[in-house]
């Protein structure tokens, strides 16, 4: 087979797997909102949802690793695994779970819309690639749109523009996810992609298990909240990463990360039937604008760089 044809087929497969992962992830915000409740009708705490879902996924991971006779990670892989866990096992779930009690899923979807470009930027740094000026311009415009939307919807009319604490948590979640995706994709090039998230979850278990037990819900919880928790535990925290990390490894982090451009729109659509939320023209407009910047950024060239690798980004280095 022609090398170019083989590379194209690999990229195409990576894009489809990445899209499958994103479809799974796009239900995360509505399901988290379902599990955490609202300020007027709280359900589970954000701490329990974030860490409890990691415990559920860690149990499934242990079974999967044993069934597939997965080898232990190499010594130089432990640091990237810990970094991956910090981003996608602790950071993103914790920040989003706390924030989702205070904002609707359609609002959060727009803020999370900055994730594709953030992931691409981290991937370019880790893989020693040099995105063009056009790519960075799109990144800047997309980020500005997200900040503008957060300011517009801050709810502080007459008191000056400000970003709500929930929006700051969502932006922090974006940074955590981008780092976790970047390091996880890098590991997936030399480990089986499914094993990456499994090991990240298992090494986190000494922290997630006691904290989840400590934050176990004290009062009665609606069945719908448990359904939401079950989804984020099995699909968002585990199965979604099987497709996502394999897609990133096959197609490249910078390119495949851009399929996340559909995630905000899908999250908005899922929030309507699941939560009864409504879409207004401003939210849809900002969401489409963010998607457009990411789509244009996807078209911008990304070049390899001949610069020596940063030792701080090498496996086993701190």
C-alpha cells in the first residue's frame, strides 16, 4: 500500500474513533447536571460525583486489565500516567462537577467549546509541532468568544462585567482536560490505548476510593441522579476514553482533537430532552461561533519543528 494512502486511512480511522469518543463525552455535562442537581434541589455533591465515578471506572479497569493480561507500565511511563490522571481523573471531573450545580448544561457547553484548541496547543507542545500563525489566531478568537460569553451571562447586570466562579471552574477544567488528553495520547503511541485510562484510574484509586467514601450522599437521592452518575462512571470516565485515546494516537493529537468542535452543539442538544433546558439565540450563536473558529483552525497548517525536545516534557523527567 502506498505510504500516503496508508497514512490517510489511519487518519480517517483516527477521526472516526475520535468522533465516537466525543459523542460519548458530549452527554457528560447534561448527565453531571442531572446527578449534581440545582441549588434549589441539590442531589450528589460534586466531590462524590467526580471521585465516585473514578472508583466505578477503576473497578471496571481492573477487570479489563486482568482479562487482557496487560503488562505493567514501564518505569518511564509512570510520570505521564500520573499527569494524565491529574487532568482527566481528578481535574476535569472535579471542576465540572462542582460548576454544574450553578450553571445550565447549555451554558457550560459553550465554555467547554475552548477545549479543542487547548488540546491542540498542548499536543503541539508535547509532539514538537509548530502550528501556523493562523492556527494561533483562531485559538485567540475562540478563547475570546468563550470569555465574552461568560461575561455576558455572568448575571451581574448593573454591577459591572465579571466572570462567575462557575465559569472559572469550567475554564480550569478545560486546561486540565487538555493536559490529560495530550499526555494520554502520547502514551497511547507506545501503550495500548485502552490501557492508558485504565492504569490512570488504578493509580488514582488510593485517593479516589477514600474520598468517594467520605463524600457518600447522606440523604435520599433521586433515581435520575443515580442514572446520571452511572453514565459518567461507565461511559464518560471509561469507555469514551477507549475510542478517544486510540483516535488521538492514530490520527495525531493536533488534528483529531478538532473533532471536539461538535461537542458543544451535541451537549446543547442532549441537554434539551434530558434536563428540559432551552436554547436561546445568543447561546446558539456563541456556540456556533466557537465551533467556526475551531473548524477554521483545523484547516491551518501544522509543521514539525527541529527544536530539541524540552526535557521537562520527556517521560520520567520532572
